[in-house]
């Protein structure tokens, strides 16, 4: 499996968009979407909650709010 990695140097807004072909997914099965985050060097202001939103094929939006201040440095 290939994984794309983004390195952010100085940012106040990040929006990730994409599409996934759902025809290969089995009906009545739960799936997860994961964002893997690691912090390097100095970082600040991550005490502000981050909102993750996914839009489902039926148009319904699911949101989850997390704080990235608890992410350990240099750990995947």
C-alpha cells in the first residue's frame, strides 16, 4: 500500500479532499477513515480543536472534533 505524506511548515488552514470508489465495498459493513499525524520540531497553537469532516455518498456529513495537542512528537 502506498501512503502519501504531506509536510507542513507553516499553516493555519488545511483542507484534504478526495474521492473513493465505493462500489468495491461490501454492503452493511463498517469502514474507517484514518488520518495519521506526527509532529516534528516545535509546534504551537494545536490546543485549538481540529474538525474532521467526511461527506458520505448520500450527502450526509459526519464530523469529529479532536485536539492534536496530545499527539506525541516523532511518533507514528
